[in-house]
């Protein structure tokens, strides 16, 4: 039979393991979790829907690092090109936007479909130094694709070596 001290140590070890697991999960997921804040200009029923649907969500993103550029793909369905504000600050790509209320009303046996997310901001660390003034972006089918050319010092150069 275990003594009180052994039980106490076992609980402490279990708690440390759980705490470390949560810290690890937070570090890995913190960049993907995005806070949606309701727009201040909404009033009445639209404001109520916006507040009810605001909170945390995930904007899935992928970062590709090839020889000459960094490519970032962000899934952001339901937006228009004009809804995005994109900037590079130091070694981070910052994407801001706003999803506005969507409402569909039908009578009879159909139900009301409501969507409202509000403003969001996503910061994505870049794996290399880029030339922000040469970046390009396009938005198609709910996916934002940003291409950021690397600085000359960050580009990979292939050197051929003849083996004898």
C-alpha cells in the first residue's frame, strides 16, 4: 500500500505532465486560433447575431518555403478581396479582415441561416527574410494566397560540384 507521500508525489507528477501537455498544445495552436470580434457598427438584430456568433475560430494556414519565395495560403471563405488588410512587420505576416453578417430567411418549413464573425487578425511567423514591397496576393474560392519573394541573402543557391 502506498504512503500518503507517495500518493502526493504521484498526483504532482501527473499534474506536471498534464500542465506540460497543455503548454505544448497552446504553443502549437496559438498561431491558428483567431479571435473574431463583432463590428461596432452593427445595430439591433444584426448586432445580437454578431455578438452571439463572435468568439474564437480557426483560420487554417499553410506556409511553404521554397528556394526563392515564401508562400502563405490562408483559408478564409465568405470574404471579398477588399476585406483583407495584409502587411509584413519584421519577420511576421499580419492578415486582418472582417467577415460581415450573412443572413438567409425562408418561410414555411425552412429555418433561418445566420453567420457573423466580425473582425479578425492572424499573425504568421515567416521562416525567412522577405522583400515585402514585392509581395503579391490573390484571393480565389475562399483561399488567400500570398507570395513573398525572399531577400537575396535568404535565397538558396545551387552549386554544382563535379564528383571525380
